[in-house]
C-alpha cells in the first residue's frame, strides 16, 4: 500500500506557521521578562513623557518671553524721556 499525499506543500505552510507562532510567543516571553512585575509600565512611561513635554513647553515659553523683551523693550517710566513742545 502506497501512501499518496495530495498536496505536500500544505505541510510546509503549516510548518512555517508553527515557527511563526513559536517565535511570537518567544517575543512575548522576552517582553514579560524585560518588564517584569511592572504591570503599569506603559502608564509610567507615558507620565514621564508628558512631564518632559510640559517642561519643554515651559522652557520654550520662557525663551519666547525673553526674546520678545529683547526685541520690544518697554519704557516703564515715561518721565525719563523729556519731550520738547514747540
């Protein structure tokens, strides 16, 4: 009795899929080992990034205020400049 396989390429495809699934499971396991018990890892990272962004905005606001003061100096005391009336 001979065994005839109808389509041997299906076995190859199934094998590749099994390799792909096992590789994805390995990636998940490595992520778990890297993160560990910190289940709120993404929350902590997003809060850190938000804090950095707010600091960046404050620094840029201060730089813009300094630049506007240099470019547009205000005269606080108008009596310091005498005006000659004709």
